[in-house]
């Protein structure tokens, strides 16, 4: 990307951003010349459309071949329509479920039998099986306004990434305050309020937004206020911290819009959390993405030394600084393992305080991934019964419920992962020994921001996961 002195015009940043995406395997379309009566460059029938229907139709046929016309029509209808009574974030959640899990369609096969099937909109495993298109200067007409977005990233015709760019000498935050807020619909505080955006339909499918002046670059979810705009700092866990003069936009684009990484982020690193009453969309931060994938790489490693460590239960330690989203990291990790490694895993989340137990169980519950009422152990006997249930996905418990002496294993399964939330000294004494005796083949990982585990206790920590 150009040196900072070359960033005199928005278009130059756009051009360089599109060039980087081209290196990453994206095609590029400059759509400024489109007119409302002939939006031929994007294949739309008019400017109100934000889904590139020809691209979506081609993807549906490619990913779900040999189906009747009715099946494809239903999937396209679900992609291009929405419930007008719902808020933008609720619509966005609906579209996310379609994107991640497919569109449920019903049709009759050649023998006249009723068939129900989910059609894939995206291939999350093979990036080459999808269409990635960066459209610059995209005209979009809302109910009362015509606007032009700087750059929109489409995957199989779906507008998944919105990028707003400014000149180098303009505060990147202006992209958020003066453009995005108008398009998206928020008040001057940036808070989630019932104000219609000028082109709100552009964000029905959005997975994250990017604001940049080339030097500074931040990303966020559609519900995030400015204090939750984040920098993508590293491509790899072992990369050095970027310097103050580092151009952040190229790093963010390579870190988040590399095709395989983008699909991974969308599939496994997005949550919708109702903990605070209003629904919030959560996109993983850089350290969460790298740390979770590092743990999973260790879990699936073919290295003999790592396999030997795993055989003794050592999955690792995941270090977190305070306020950096530890609970979400735990959810991201367990959910990706269940979706991408094996749905047969059971996760036992252990804390040492009722407050923490309720907090982590509540996070899972409000994100729709577990149910605190059913998945929290109420007693030692209840815990033992839950651990013997091979069909259970999650168990939340206090370490104190392992106080009874173990005479025989609760379960000898090797697809149990014990997550110690706020791992510290109390979990390396008698109670922890009972837990390991009860689950002799389980794998253990600690999540902590307080490295209090000392070799003097005779229990040195496993190799850190992050």
C-alpha cells in the first residue's frame, strides 16, 4: 500500500484496498458509473437491491446442484426479504442464521414426494467454491435517500462487509460519525436507537464494518459503539506488536478478509448476546481469534510430543487480560470445536465462585448456546449424573462440588474438555485431584488473567495456548 504521503484522496485508499483484496483472491468492480435505470455492473435490477441476485443464484446451484427451480426460488426469497416489524439487529440475526446454517426449503422430488432440505448459501470449508467480489462506489437507494458506499465485500452476492474510507489527513472516526451512522441509523451518541438509516437494507447481511483513513483502521459489529471499535494487530500469534507508523488498513484487510479467515470469522467467531437486555452482535477480537485457533490446532496436532501431552490431559492455558472478553473466548472455543472438530464433545466449565458460575452460564444462555437452568450442576450428585450423560453438551459447575472422595470415575470418555475459568491455585489442590480422578481421560484447559499457578506447588502450568 502507498506510503502515507500518497493518501491525498479517498479514491487512492479505495484503489489500494481493492488491490490488496485482489491479492487475496477477490474480484473487483468499480460501480460508480451505474445509473438507476441500468445498474448493469452489479447485476441488480435497481438501486434498492443490496443482494447481487445473479451471484447468489449461481452459488445456490453450485453448492446445491440438481434441485428444482422452486427450491432455488425459496432460498432467494429468504435472502432478499425480511420482516419489516423487526429491528435491524434482529433482521441481521435472522440473516446470519441463514448464512451459517442454510435456507430451509420445501419442494417435491421427481417422484412427487415432499422433501425438506437446507440449501447452503456459502461453502465454509472450501473458499474456492465461493464468489468474493469487492464493489467500489456502490449506489444504494433507501426510502428517501440515495447514498454511495465506498467499498462493500460480497460473498456469493451477499453484502457481508462494509468499508468506509477517508483521506489520510481526515480522522478515521469521521467515517463512523459522518457516513456510517447516517447509512445505518443511530443518534449522535452512536447508541442503538430506533432511527431509520438512510440505506439500512445494506446492513441486513453485514457481518462487520471497517472504518479507516489508511493509517488507522478499526472494525466493529453493527451494534458496536465507538468504544468497541477494535484494531486487528497480528496475522499470527507470534507476530510483533505493530509500531505507531504501521499502516493498519493493509494488516486488517489481510487479517480479516483473506478468504479463508473471513469464512472462519463469520462461521465461528460471531455471537448475538442478549445479556444487557438489547440484542448485541459480537465479533471476535484479534487475540480471541488467534488464541482459539491455536488451542484447536493443538487439540488436532499430529506432533508426537503434543499428542503425549494431550494424553495426560494438558490442553493448555489461555491467558487473558482483564476486560478482554474471556467469557466470549470460552464460548468461541467450545462452539468451534463442536461445529468443526466433533459435535460429540462435552465441555465442563469450572469456576470457584457462584458469581462466576452464574456469569459464564448466563453468557452461554444469552448467546443461545446452552441453558443455565438445565446445564448448571446443583449438587455433587447432580454433577456426577450430568457427567455420565454422554449426550450432554455443557456442564457448568463449582470446583467445590468435587469435594467428595472419588472411588470410581464419573466418566472415562476422552471427548470431555474441562475449562477452568479463572484458573488459579485452588484448582490445583485436592478438589482438582478429585476432578481429574473423576474424569481420567478428559483434557484440561485454564482460562485466566491472573497467572498465580506456581511451580512451587508442584503443578507447573501446561504450555500456554495464547
